[in-house]
């Protein structure tokens, strides 16, 4: 049986040819990122974000598998979306004061399954 080549170049060209698509994510939005252990622990993170900006943050550490991320309590001033094994927080255009949200993460840390609660405090820049 003869293998057939697969053309993947068209996908890359199509993705890069999307006019008007600009990401405004801040790569340094998480100021304190303490590792969680998936051992029924609670960890607090601090985020600093400019009004109207987005923070996209993955949650998986190199030795973990994340099975599910769910919102325990959402933010009151911005918008939060769970994206795979991470989240995206979008600050209001005119952020006034701090915000907070809580996530529940379930997965496996090396060989032990468990959960962690992540409390994120959001401060405007």
C-alpha cells in the first residue's frame, strides 16, 4: 500500500490570512502563580490587568493532567470563559475596582487523582 502525502500548508495560510483579527492578551497578567497540587487544596492567584484587556492563562503544570475546569463563582466586573485546561478573563473597558472569581480544577497529579480550588483576585492596572 502506498502512503499519500497530506497537505497542511493550506490550514496555516488560511489562519494567517484572517484580516482584522488581533489578540489583545496580556502575557504577564498573573502576578502570583503558586502551583496547586490537586490534593483538595486551595490556592490564591493575583492578576493585574488593564481595562479592556484579556488574560489567557493555562492551568496545567508539566506533571499534571487536567480533566475538567469549572467555574465555582464568576467575576462581577469582567467576563470569564473556561478554555480547555485554562481560562480567559476579559476586563471591562472602564474597570473600577478589583474583581475575583473561583475555579475548581480536577485532574491527576502524577498518579493521584484529585481537585484544587483556585481563587483569583483581579486588580486593575
